[in-house]
C-alpha cells in the first residue's frame, strides 16, 4: 500500500481536526496502520490470557463475556500499583503542548494520535468509572461508557504509540504517554488483544532466549559466519566464545545484531573491538537477547524475560555485564532491571580491564553501555584509530528515544563518533537529543503489514535526515539501536533516499587499526575504503612473488 | 455545548449570588455558611487527593531524562535536566514549578513548502506564567483582608503592583493582567483547532469562573467602590470564627464571594489539582540513579521464568553438536 503512495503525497498532511467531536467519531481501523492480532500459540506459550484464533478485521474479537469487568478491575488494580498512572489520569489540563510533539500525529494528522487525546481515550473511562464527578455528570465531565467501539479504539491507537516519551519532555507535568500506553496495553493483554509482532518474539524469547527464535547452534553458526567475514575484510580471525564459565564479562546485545542487515556489521564491530582489546568475554545462547519485547506487552512479561540476564551472569560466574547498542533494551536496563531482578550482588562494580576505569554509574546494575565503554577506551588512548577510513561517509547521529529520554546517553556516542569519523553533522536542533524523533517503529511496531503507519511515523525523522542529506551531503545515519538500524533503513529509503544506516560500533571497527590486520581495502560491508582499489588476482600474485 | 454549558453555569452562579446577596435573610447563608463549607471542602478535598497520590507506590524509577546522564568523570552531566541526586531533583522541580521549564521548551511544528519544520514557540509559556504569577499576586494582596495588622511584606507587594501610579483607587496591575491572561488562555482554546478539539467543559468552566472572579473584583474596587473597611471587618469575623454580616457591603461583593467559594469547592475535584499533582510526577521528581542505587518496588513479586536448566534440557543435543559447554553431560 505504502509503496504506491509517493512521499510527496504522504507528506501532504491535514492537521485540521474534524468537525465532529472525538467521542462521537467511531474508530476506523485502516489497512496498513495496524499489526496482525496475536496468534493462539504465541499467547498460550507464555500463559497470556484468552489465547484463540482471531482477526483484527473480524467484527467479533472473541472476548470473554465479562470483558468490561476484566478491564475495569485491571484499571483499579493498576491505579493502586502505579502512582504514575493515577497522577497522569488526574492532572492533565489539556493545554495542548504535547499535540504536535508526536511523530505519529505529525505523520498522520489523526487527532487521536495527539498524546493528550491518546491518553483521553483511557482517561474518559477512568472518569466514568473511578471519579464521582464523572459518574454523576458523564459526558459533561469528559466521561464515557466502555463499549466495544472504545475497546477497538484503544487497541488501534495504543498500538500507534511507540512509547518514545517525546511528549513527556514537553508536558508541564511530565505526563508520560509511554506510561499510559504501557498500562493500556497491559489491559488489552488481559483480553488476549496483543499483536503477533510482539507476542511471537516474546514467546520465542521466553523459550529460546531471543526474539528471533534462534536456537543455540544457529547462534553460534551465524556468529561463526560473521567471523569468516571479519577475516576476509581484516585478515584477522577473531575467536568469540559462548556460554563460557569464568569469563570476566558477559556480553549481551539484541539478537537483531546477529541476524539482520545492517545490524550484523555492528555485531562484527563488537567482535573486532573485543578481539583487539583481548577482552575476556563470552556470549550466551540462553540470554541471547538484549531487547525486551515483553516490555511492550506487560510489566510481568518484561520481568520474566529480563530475568535471564542476571541468572546467566550468575551461572557463568562473570564479574560484570557489557551491553550492546539497543534503545529500549537500555531503558529497561537503566530503569527496570535492578528493581525487577536485582540486587546483582554476585557481580562486581564494572571495571574496564583495559583502562582500569571503574564505572561508578553502574555500581548497582553492574552493566555498562558499549558507548560508555568505548568512549573511555578512546579517552585513554587505548585504540589506534584511523578515521580517514570512514572518509567516504558523511555521518549524522540519530538519538534513540530510549537512550535519550530514558537514560540520557548523549555525549558518549558523539565522542566516539568524533574520534572515528572526519565528517559529522547534527540534524536540526529540535529533532535531536532529548527532542529526538522516533524511527516510527519502536515498541514492537516494526512489522511489515503496518508499513503505512511506520512510514508516516518516520516522517519527522525522515524529514530531518533529508535536511542534512540536502544541506551537508550526509549519506550515513548512525545510531545505537537495533530497531533503528532496521527501521531507519526503510524510513531513509522512503523519505531520504541515499542515506544508509549503521551502528556506531561499525564505524569504530572500520577506523580501528588492528595489530595483526592485513592491508585493509574494504570496510565491514565489503565496500572499498576511500582511495583503495579492488585488488585483482594479478596484484595478489605479484604480492605473493615479492614475499617469496 | 462544551463552551456554552460552563458559561451558563458561571453566569447562573453570578446571578444567584446577586439575588441571594440582595435578600437580607439569606446573607448569612451566602456570607457565612457557604464560605465555611467551601473552605472545608477545599482543605479536606485537597488533602485527601494529595494523600491518595502520596500513598500510591512508585514501582519504578522512571524520570524523563532531558540532558546528559552522569557517567564517565570527564563527561559533563546535566544535573538540572537529568538529576543524579536528590538535591538536583529539588532544583529541577523548582524550575518546573516556578518557571515552567518544560513549557518553555515548547516548539511548533508545521509543513512549510512541503517540508516539516520545527521552531521555538513560547506564547503558551508566557501566557501560563503571567496567568499564574498574577493570580498568585492577587491572592497575596487579598491576604491584607485576612490578617490584622497587615504585615510589611504585603505593603511591598502592593507597592510593586501599583508602581505605575494610575487612577484612584490606585490601579493594581496584577488584576488587569490576570484578566487579560485568562482571556488569552480562553482565546487559544477556541482559536487553535487542535486545542479546541481536545477541550472539555471542565477546561472552560474554571476559566470562566476565574474571569468572573477577576472581573467582579475589579468592578468592586474601581467602579462600585465597595466599602473596604466593612469587607475587612466581615472577613476578619469569618477568620476569627465570629462571623457577622456587615450591612451595606453590596451584592456585587457576595457575587465575588460565591464565585470564589465555587472555585474553592470545585478545586479538589478538578484538573486544577495539577497544582498539587505536579509535585508527584515520577518523570520529574526522581533522580536518574537507578543504575547506581537499586530502586525498590514495594509490590515486586516472583514470576514464572524459563530457567537455564529447562533451556539446556530442551536443546542439549543441538548444543553438544555445536560444541557448547553443558552443565549436565
């Protein structure tokens, strides 16, 4: 569908809301804007409620007869458990500051994608069911009945929010729509109203250790093939280990890095960097997922998946954990992991074996971000870098929503980038750092059937990329997020063709001069480095003769 | 409808007060019973709401980080936008509550020549801060009616508020500006299509109410020239719990009073509670230190997990073939 709409067409967006009041506008579920409903098997695999065959486009969603009661009880329970939920239901003044901050609103013009209205979808039921004024005055007080139409509207719009928290930056009370969406999705999950793009990976991750459902031998096999690629490009054979007890460091990264282009180049980058440092680290096939799609279904499911990281660190007896490039993974690690599954008192406060730096900022979680780790290495002059190897790249940097607004990782990746590339340009100021725009596919919305939604959601980011492409000739967008690497490739192809996407560590590895490397003429993607020519058979023969 | 109903409601309250205030027998109701009731509802309601929020747990440490985290010692962290400790949180909250930091960040996004562009937009911030500051000043000035003798600091407030020295009685700027700010907040609500679309009667009602309060106050002071000595005696009667109706303070005063009482009684049940709620927002009032200090969830519970043993049991053969170490051979 999206392929048929040209970017010029899609960017003609009408921000004028309709005449009819929003409560009277029944939800219109449009093709291309939603993900397939969760399959019976995926829900059953992790004991999610109401597993059944159903389809979003069916009139009947096959819900239990007392579904309203389940939802209201679920709301009551969460109002007791989360101060955030209670306060955010109560204090909104509808000032509208958040309205044009949402990438989905900017990309669709659908007023129910304004964060304030997205929350009102839920708030209207809260008023009706939980406040005296709402019970008495009903619609006059902004309350309404929980009907099937309302439920479908929830489902449609809470799976059009990527929990990016951009609105929360601008809200005078810090109302965080991510928090509202998290709760709303939990409520929907009580009725089995999940999406397959989440439920599938979640059930995979629970049993096999990663979203993609890679089994242990597939993980080692895939990584071995990357090791071959590394040898081909650099002449150095790196030697990763798996499930190795007694390693100093457990390395965890999203499974997308192992499997999907262009994430694999970042993955190669990790291994090149660790090899060059002689780092005593191990991969795990059991805890082979840094990301956590459980986080986008329910708090409990997120905790169930996250458990594996500390459990595996304990089993292997490592000293600390190093984490790869991923967005929501780092929000979870920063703000949730220790609370759910800590204290990690069997680990030590992370200390870089190379520089001796003690990462006091991870004193309790014992887990360090790869950008923090790399920045420290560069600062201490531990890496021999030749940024000119990246000279054909004019690079910009996309702050992942979660590392930006759920952590505050801004300078580390920029410091690294400034040391490994010579050409760097920031995107416009209102589209970076804490004001960064989502790729449009976060929070488990990176399916293919909702491509319209993803491209529309990627519109603000795409426009900012286009700006630096046109003004600064940027041709590479770097990021520290696995979903970004996959999603932004699509977004850039559509909105800013000519711009590719990479991880920061890929650029590090390109620039890294290894001790035993051969004369490198290709980057990790197998493309010629600037100023290098393809070595043909003849040259190689000549070289060999000389050596002899 | 959304505008009309609250407008009529405020007008009705105003007219009701004019009528009741004019009937001597009912002056006790409107001048004594209702004010006491309103203040009790306000205090009890406000405290109840605050306690309700206060008692609810904060399971996770979820600050919205708007600046550089505390990390390597040579990277400068932004304590105000991403506090790493309690004292910085206080500073962040102070900026939020006193200067509306987040609103100040506001941007405006539009499609211009086929391009999406974002620019800084401070009007809402300006309108909001002027509204709240003048409201507070007006409130402060009214304190002179509630205490005897009037403290020196209130004189200073009055002096500053009237430094332009216009008219008799001398013009307090805060009242007029409050009125204008209220008009602005109302105007943007009906003028900006998106804001109009999201507005509820509950958004218009307090605006009309505050407008009517300010207008009746101004009318009383500058035009009908209310008997201010009588008003003070009346209010001091209320304050000292020996209420006495003062004859001749005028029906417009009762209208003003009833509107204020309405606002007080309405406050705890409305969005106006943002005044208290802002202090309880976990995205603003927490330090981003959850990697340094473990945040405790009071209702954390055990969950069903998939253990390594279960994993190895399922994949043992495949793991063996792949050369992976096994716990059980």
